[in-house]
C-alpha cells in the first residue's frame, strides 16, 4: 500500500513535499515522492499520535466537581467510581479506544483501574501500554497483582505494566515492592508524581526507585533540583497541560525539562480532568501554557510539541519501534485533512498540523499496517458510556 499527500511529516527528518509512504508487512518500507495507491489532497501524513497518559476507563466522567480543590475533586471521583463494575469500565474503555483512533491516536499509555482497557484496545486495534493501578491497602476486587496481570489479553499490541498510583495513596514500602516486582517481570512502570499540593515529596525521595523505566506523570511541582534529578536518572515525564490547568495544579516546567535532556511525552489524562481525549487540543495547550508561563513566544515550538506527541512520547515510554515515519518502523500513521482550515495554502506544514489539526480532520488512522479508522465510519458507540455517566449523576 502506498499513500501520498501534499506533505509527509516524518518527524525524525524534514517534511517532504508531495511525499508518499509505502507500507509493507506492517512496516514503513519507504518514504518517497513516487506514485501512490491513494492520493490525499489538502492533507499531511504524519506518525500516529502517542498519548503518553490516559485513563480510558473514565471516558464518560467529564465535568464532575468543576472548580473544586484537587483533594475534594479526587475524593468525589473515587466516590463515584466505587459504584462501577467491570462492565461499566469496559463500556467507557471501548468508547475511549474508538475515540482515540478517530482522533489520530495510535498508541496509549493507560493507567487502568479495572484492567478493561487491555481488552478494549486489543479489540479496537489500538497499541497500548496498560499499567495496572496499585493502591496501598486496596486493590480492585482485592485481587493479587500476578492474577490481575494473567487476566490481561495476550496480544501483540498490548504491553502490560504496573502503576503505583501516587505518593498520597502508596507507601514508600509498597513503591519499593511493586517497582521491584515490575523490574523482576520486565514490566514498565508509571506513577503520578509531583501533581498537586497533596504530593510534596521531592524527586530525590524516590531516587533509589526511579529510572528510565519509570514514567513520572505530571511533574507539575518539579523545581530546579527535581529537574536535575530526573535528568540524572533519565526518568521520562508525561506532560498533561489541560488536566493540570483545569484542576488548578499549575503546569510542568517543560522548557526546563527539555533543556535538561529529560524525555517528555504528551498525555491527555482522562476526560474526568481534561474533558476530552483530544491530542490536538493537548498539543496546542502545551504550547500556550508554556509560552504564558515563560512570557516568551519561543518557550515551546510547534515542532517540539509535535515530537512530544509522537517520537519523543514513544521514547519516553520506551517504545523504540514507533513514533516516526522511517523505514523499518511500525506503520502507525495518520492522514490529516487541513483543506478547510486557514493553513492551506501551505506555509509551514508542521505549524499547520499542530494548530489546525482536530479529530474531525483525521481521514485515516493506521496501526501496525492495518487501517483502523476511516473518516465517515462510526467512531465510537457513546451510548454505553453515557449510561454509565447517568448512573454516576444519579448516585
């Protein structure tokens, strides 16, 4: 299969005008300017978006507790969650997985309470790291970790992981035990770190545990010393600007993290805190909050944030085979239509994609060489997720 468009954005190299992508056996075979099986006018072809932090099991939970302080907000979130069963979580996860593909996301890193995201992602053909969330003194259904891991589907697109939730829900002893277990099993780890006033521990508090395989989610309250420790230990960060802003937590020091050499990916968090699973909105939010915080228009560029949403996000998650359109990498790609935006005719296709992109502009989404979404298809069945939401409103 050969796809062509006005521009190809490999991310790992310069944009290619009139570019074409050849796909063979699930891999990128060639980036060229030759003839194509399908020509997409007014479009760009770019790597599939990598959403470095999601909670798809909360895809129907937008808007609860707006304006509340973080501790009250999360307590209400936990209260509403208690009445849900695995079927409720699966309904939301399926809707979230379909929305990801329709929005150009081909890979997610999901912190998963009930474990249903693995099934939803596998069925949808969405690449996923599924970190099982862990809480001191409480497990979903009080089931052991190994048993929970064994229940996940054995699927080539699904990578299991563990997520000790956060310092205010997990003891240091449990952090040590669970991260040690993950390393014994060869599993990746992610944890919410320095997200709010409820987490005042410096990164050095965890320095004996954190490393290249432990993603620090949020890092909003990271100071210069924390940034230095993250860089020294090669700890990647998942940046969630909309969630952090909406909850009043602040914003991570992304320019400083990037300058220090920290691998930074971009994530939407959940609709409970960021309203939507829209990586295009997330990219723009990352640029806006970074520039506003620094009072500099060059604090974060469109090119940098596109890398955070693709190649740098993949590297932050330890996924070396995706994130760019380069021969030999997995054929995870999207076709984005910008013909109805102010950015065509073209000046800079990278700026156009970041500032003009939207789920509605996604024409095609391919994962591992398979087309998983075409515009005009039913993106998601929202009714089950709405039914779950209705029960939570009535609770």
